[in-house]
C-alpha cells in the first residue's frame, strides 16, 4: 500500500465520505457484481492506495477502487453496504 496522493506537486489525500465509483469493467461480467449500476455512491474511508495494473473500478481520485484476486475474491476499499440514509443515521 502507498499513501493516496493527488495534484502537482502530489499531496496526501484521504477519501472520506460519500463519493462516486465507476466500473472500468462491465459489472455483468463479474459474478459478485452482477446487478450493480455502472456507477454508484459509496462510503469512502481510506487514505491509501494499492498500485494495480488492471483495476475493475475507479473513483475521481483513486483508480484502484475494485480489484479481483482469482475467481473467488473481490477487494473493495470502500463500503458498498452504506448509503446516504444509513450514514446520516
């Protein structure tokens, strides 16, 4: 893992709060993601990134928002289960 940095010169950034993610790959091609829209709001709570060569989803500041390891594991460095209503509660 590396710190998430943006800008020139690069400055550390923490993605905290609701923000959009966009699938790079078609979610219908991934068994665990079937039924997901092409983009959605998720709860981000991280300040790191994993440098990947082939991520499946991205956000405005971090390209590696979804990744798959083999056929049985998907990594999501955000909280797909929390929506705006749940966050307010």
